[in-house]
C-alpha cells in the first residue's frame, strides 16, 4: 500500500506542478478585472464619479465625458449584487466621491451574474478583486483549449488581452446592418426576459443597500435605463419593463439623493450608434455619455 501511494505521488506531482504553474501564469496576465482593481486601489480616493453596472455601461459610458475625475467600474454581466460588493470593498476609500451612476436595464432587477449564462465570470471577482465567492482555479474555469490559447496569445504572441481603456471603458468600434440590429434585438429581448421574477426581492435589496451607503456618504445616485434599438424595445415583456421603471421611479421619490433617467427610447441616437440592439458602439457611447452628463449636471 505504501509503495502504491508513493507511486501515485510520483506520478501526480508533475501534474500538480503543471497545474500550479499554469494557474500562476494565467493570473499574471493583465485583464479588465485586474485593471479595474489596480485603478481603484490607487485612485479611489480621488474619484468624483463612479460608473457601475453591466456591459450596457461598460461599453456605453465614456468616463472622460463625465464630471472628472471619473472611472468606469462596470463589466460584462456584472449584476447589482456585484456592484454592491465593489462599493462595499472601496467605500472607505471614496473620500471625494460625489456621484454613482448605475444602469438599471430591463434585466437588472431580475437576474444575477451567478445565475446567468456567463456565471463563469463570477470567480474573477474573487481572484482579481478579492470579493465574492471563494477562490476557484482559473485554469478550470474554461475549456482547456481556451485556456491554452489565452496563455499562448499573451506569452508567445505578446497580445494585449485588456479590452478596456485606462479609465475602465470598453468601447466597441463596430458598425452593423439594419438586418443584424433587427435580429439581435429579438434574440436579446428573449434572453433578457425572465420566466420567473424570484430574484426581484434580492436585487431590490442590493440596490437599496447601495443607496443607503450613498446616502450615508452624501453621494448622489443616478439610476439610468440605457438606450436600445427599437427591435429590442418592441420585444420586451410589458410587465417586466413596467416593474423596472416603477421601482426606479419609486426609489427616486423615496430618497432625496436618488435620480432616475429613462433613456430606453432616446430619439437622439441613430442605428449607426449601436453595435447590437442593446449595446452602443464607440460613437454611440460618446454621444450618450455627453447626453447623460448634461442631464446629470442640470438634474431635470
């Protein structure tokens, strides 16, 4: 038995060693999560404006066009519970913060990162932010071929795997056809419509906690329903949309530091401003960021 265990250890050691080295190699690759953490670690105390939320704002809000200094801490599929975790992690460092800008999209109150199609992103918050679920191995988070491709691209091809700019904005400089917008609108609306609304109390509680933190620190909170192309809007479930808008309007009535702006059907954006039916491209994001900043400054 003893010899058998020794043989297992001899055989297993190279495998374990390879996994450890691979995990360390992966974690050493700069990415959007590590960029955002490093920026907040170094600059949180200087910020006046912080953007949170999902890809609608990660792609759609250029912090350079907001009141400075500003930073975009939004990320793909980042749900309200993770917005809260980020805020709780850095709230003591936000010495000069004045404004929180949070997207409340059609799906925001009814879904979560961990229950969504991109739940594989959840461990990154612990690995790179030190928040959220217990640490998991990144090497086991995706298919082996994807992991090897990532390592190869960075270490052997010198490819930059960071998609965001220095202020956290992830612009996408893509133009699509009207047919593509029509198709993506229908598909996205189906994907974002929830059969069950059981996560509504959970996400409302998280949103209220964000507002309470902001209220305590005398920060203004701007809840914003982002713009979308008509093919997306036309296929939304009326009940889910009405609940989203009504809850946001109620929060704006109940809290003096909360403001709600609904840009879902904004007329000043054109088809050429979208890269799919519910995401703005680079040009559209710059337009929208200026509109949003003007609205916030005027508070009307």
